C-alpha cells in the first residue's frame, strides 16, 4: 500500500463586484465554500447613489473546486443577477481531502465516487445516496446504497423492492400453502440479490454534479 504524505488542491483568488445591498449574501456564499476573506473596497461613493446601489469589490481566496460547478449561478441568483466574478489561479495548498465511494448493492461504482473536504464528506455522502435512491429504478429485491470512506460507512439508503403479490390467486385455503409461497418468493429475491445487476441511469451520474442544489 502507498503512503500519502500530503494532498494538495488548487486555489484561486476571486474578485466579486456587487451592489452594496448584496454584500451579506456574497459573504455568506463564499464563506460556505471555504473562502478566506482578503479585502473589501468601495468602487464609488455611496453618497452619490441611492442606498445600496454603490458597487463594492470583495476579494477572497477560495479552493478552485468550490467555484467550478455551480458557484457562478448561485452567485448570480443570490444577487438578482447584479454580481460579477473574476478569478485567478493562486497555486496549490495542503488540504484534508477524502475519497467518498458509493456502493450500489455492495459493489463500488467508481464513476459515482467523489473527492471532497473531510468536513463536508458526511453531508455530501448523505445527499448523494438520498438522490440516488430516487433515481435508481426499483428491482425485485432491496438495493442498498452506501457512501463510504475507506471501510467506514457514513451514509445509507435503500431502494425498496417491488413486491409481486404471489397470493393473488389464493382465495382462502391452507395457510401452510400461502406460507410456502411467501418463503419461495423470499428465497428467489435473495438469489436475485446475489447474482442480479442493478442498472444505473444516466441521471444518477449527473447527481454527483448537483449535490449543492439542495
């Protein structure tokens, strides 16, 4: 096994220009993405404009991974479309990153794995398996969905099995026969779970890129 001494991630310096009335929303957004505040600068005097209309520049350092997917859209949405964003690469820094694997029916699906900051791993793992539960079609057997870091399970959901009513044609009759039918059905589901493959739709893979939309 390899020994990893340090993991580094790329960082960026960002400049956000926004009307002063949206300063709070911008700060909340960037801070939630592990941003580190650098400075704030008014680009024009507030006395010359209506309250809240003066443009303000907010400068931060932030991990590149936090702005690649949906940061710009979220920024625009939280500022009614008025904010602008500019960024520059700012080198690499050591980070506490972990790989979160997703297991479908006990099998690791590499395409669903994510690398994230350790402090976000549990939340993003729960969010991912919850989304997958609604996207993966139901089978004739229960399908466990698990998020794991190494051998430690951090989140679990289950896609419940479809149930065929094997007693539909049993009107009255011997309870022993009904019990045997149910036992035979249960054994069949166990066998399918051992050898069955679970088809994962394309939407499930896209869910990896949409973790923060919730």
